[in-house]
């Protein structure tokens, strides 16, 4: 009985379209199982047309999705960093007002925003803080400060029908990061808070 079962496994393995180890180990068992499954599929569809068509469709969908993601990222990068500088350079003071409040202006993106606004003749109020490591500081700086600052400046913008709030989010708001759970959560707060304000 065992010999018959072994011979059956051997015959099934020979039909596999990839090399199979001859030594009986976990890999051997895995490939023999694959051979058994292939044989079941062949009994249903001798020429494997259905399975090949299915995997071809899955591969096409995956490739199309991957290509779309790459193309979209390249287009967005070109639009933001190249095309916007060539075509959409505007008089910010005239369109949005002469004053800007910039948080996190001591370094990084906030500092560069301050420089760019200053070069365009915008009067700026700079708010900065020293690096903090406590969990509560992430909540206070990245969540409460954003909400309170928006509440402070938004009513006057609505009243004047002029103004702009720039929300600096992070990839952490779209993809959870290991060991940075609180920071990721605070950036998700950014995204949903400003989306809610946009709908309002």
C-alpha cells in the first residue's frame, strides 16, 4: 500500500512544470501535494486553460494596478515640484491675504515654508517647539495644536472669504509605522480633521 502511494506521488511529481527534490523531506511533501492538486485541476480541465486564463487575468490586473501606481506617483511628483513652479505661480498675498501663521517653523518643512512665504512678501508669524519624546507631546503638538490653531484662524477667513490652511501630513497617516503608533495616529487625525473641514 505504501509502495503504491509512493509510486503515485512520484508519477504526480513528474508532471509538475518545475524541479522537484528527490529526498523525502518537508519540501518533498510540499511538491508532492502540489502535484496532487495539479492532477485534480487536470482532471477537471485537462489542458489547464481555465487555470492559465485565471492566473493571466490576475497577473494583468496586478501589473495594471502597479503601473497605475507608478504612473500616478510620477505625475503627482511632476505636477507638484515642476509644473506648479512653471505655470501656477501666484500672488499669494493677493489671493489669500498678507499674513501667514507657520507652526513647526524651527526646522524641516516648517522652516522651508517660512523661507518661501518670506520670499513672496508674506508677513509671517512663526511658532516653533523643541523636540519632545513623550507620548503626550505627540498628541498635544500634532493633534490638539492643529485643531485649536485652525479654530483660531478659520472664522476670520470665512468672514473675509479669503484664506488658506496648508496641512502638512505624513506617509505615516496612510501607512502605519512600527514603533511610531502614536505619531501615525496623530497624522491620521490631520487627514480626517481637514477632510471634514473641507466638506464643511
